[in-house]
C-alpha cells in the first residue's frame, strides 16, 4: 500500500465521527449545575442548622464526597458520568469517584498492595500538580501582595 | 506462494463452541451461542479468574460437541488479552493439552486457527484446537480505568467483548475445510489514539486481504462473505477504502465481527465490539454454523489486532496493527 501517514490521517479524520459537542456540553452543564445546586442547598441547610459558614462549607464537601462514594460503590455514578462527562468529573464528587473506584477495583489485590497502592492512581496526578500550582501561586502572591497594598 | 499457505490436504472443522456474557446475551447473535452467562463473574472472585472460567467452559463445550475428551487433542493454540496471557494459562492448567500460548490481541483467534490448520494439514497433529477469550472487566482494569470510574467514551472507541470461542480441527472430516491461511505483516500508519483502534488496524486488514487476493489469484466474487475481526464502524470504512485504492472492491460481501456481535443502535458499544473473544465468538456462533448449514459456502475470516500496550500508549508510540486470514470453504 502506497500511502503516507499524512494521507491516512486525513482519511481517518473523515471516517471518524466527532464527539457530539453540543449534546455533551448540555449534559455537562445541567448535571454539573445540579451537583453545584445540591451543594448550595446543603450549605444553606447547614447554615440554618446553626453552623458558621466555614463549618457549613466543610460539611457540604464531606456530604458530597460521601454521597459520591456511595453512588460509586453502587455503580450509579459511572452510569451518570458516561453521559455527563465533565459535569460529573469537575465537581468534588468526581474527585471522590476517582479515589473510590480504584479502591474497589484493586481490593482483590490486597489492602496494602491493592487498595493502598492503587487508590490514588487516577487522583494522584491531580494532587501532585494541584499542590505544585498552589506553591507557584503562593510565590507569585508573596511578591504581588506588597504592590496590592496588603 | 507469497504470504499465503495453500493446503493440499486441508484440516476439517470438527467442532466448535462459543460462550458469552450479559451484553452478548442481549446482542443480535445470542441465539448462536452455546452458553450465555448473565453473571459475568462466572462464579469467580476476580475478573481474571472469571475469564479463565469462561474459557474453560468454552473448551469443554467444544470438546463435548466433538464427542472427544482433552486427551483426543494433540495441540492447543490459545490466547487472550490479559498480561502474560494468564486467562489461557489457567485454563490450560486444568485441561492438560499440550499448549502453545499466543498473543496477537484481537487477531489471536485467526492466528491460532491458522497455526492449528498448518499443523493438521502438514501432518504434525491429528487434531488441533484454537481457543481465545476476552473479558470486558479484566480488559478495562488492565488497559483503561477501574470499572466504577466515571469517564466518557469517544464515539470511535470499541467495547471489549466478554466472550470466548474454541474450534477443534481434524485431519479427516466432512468439512468445512481450512483451505488457505495468510499470516499478516505488522502495519502501522501512525494512529496513536487507543480509543480508535479500528483506524489503527484497518491498514493491516487491507494489507493481508490484498496479499491473499494477490497470492491466490482469486476474485472476491467467489466468496460469499469476508469477515474482518473487530474493525468496528470506523475501521471497516477505512479498510474498504484502502482496498479500493488498490482496486479491490469488497463492500458487497464484507461484514465485521465487531459490528455483528452488538446492535449499536440499542447497545452503547461505541464503534463496535473488540477483544480476542469477539471474533472468536462470532466465528463460532455465527460464521461456522452458517457454513455447516450450507447457508455459506466460502468465506474469508480476517481477524485484526492492535498491538500496543498501556505503556507504549502512554509513551506516545503509534499503534502497530496485524491481521491474519483463514480461508474456510465447504468443498
């Protein structure tokens, strides 16, 4: 077959159906929005129950993480995520799913070498680079702050 | 001649069996399967052992349909998708047949069948068997993400079948016969997307088909069907285009195992099925029964494999493809 990689790449682009971007975005917007709305409802409810704002916020995160973990274990979070995409990936519930799902999957390889070693296999990079980004921003902020009159 | 081996005393298909999981039971080929298990654990604690159990059930069914036991088989060519082909290794620990372990990803069934055909036709074995499997859950955790992880699949991605297929070949018998085999060459046109394996494998399928028709001097019209293995919707379209560029028109008689196993309209399987068990199960639940019944007389079975590993994919290497061909005829 006389065919360059560039020519084949062009053929492949034509033959491969694109992701349905508009539909994916709508799903992500509404499901992601619904999770955030639930967060707001929870925070308001905790506030009404007498918690100060920082405690109410922490309790909201804890509740969402716990809820996501339960739904992940039931296999429902994955079903929703197969449609919602970034809508379920970006909120804190997505992070919980990324930690709980390998913990379940690798349980059969033992508590230490399975669950312990593999639990952060997906979430690990987010923690590493999230911390790196916060360190870099901390340094930038250190120099910017005097100029901001703080 | 060329890349193709033609047999004067071809091996005959003695018996075969297929086993599938839940999604396969919901698919259009369900009726052709010998065993469908809606419990995809197959009663085992790990997915690796589930796959091995499924493969064992398939081997036992195939032997039973031949009316022989394991001692009646001289040699078995088998493989799967798991690291170090462990599903097959554990199956063969129980079966006790002399074993040749193979890896050609989703092309393993055609590779095993072709080798078994060579050994029987060449007089090196009286009876030889080819056996392969794949399990969605075992493959997911090895090649992609944990099962419960919420991720989105692209429309070009393929669904690993939970299925197994096994074929017993014999030196004598009433057919269908394995008349010729073409071992493929590794082909790579630079596709790097592991969610588009059909596109990565299509050049290999076209290369092997072109080699067979060049070597045999035959006309595609002489065949009732050409079954490619696991190209899916994208790979099938590309393979047909690549063949047509070289003057080989196959659209009218072409079907793809990855498109036959599932109903893409009803079942969420992306561009179609894949996995070492996909083409094996379609062969044993759909193609061979039709040959036996006389509905088909002459077919080509061309299973294709994407030969990357999760490591090479992360290292941004392109995906090498391979396709092996077996010509199966009633006369």
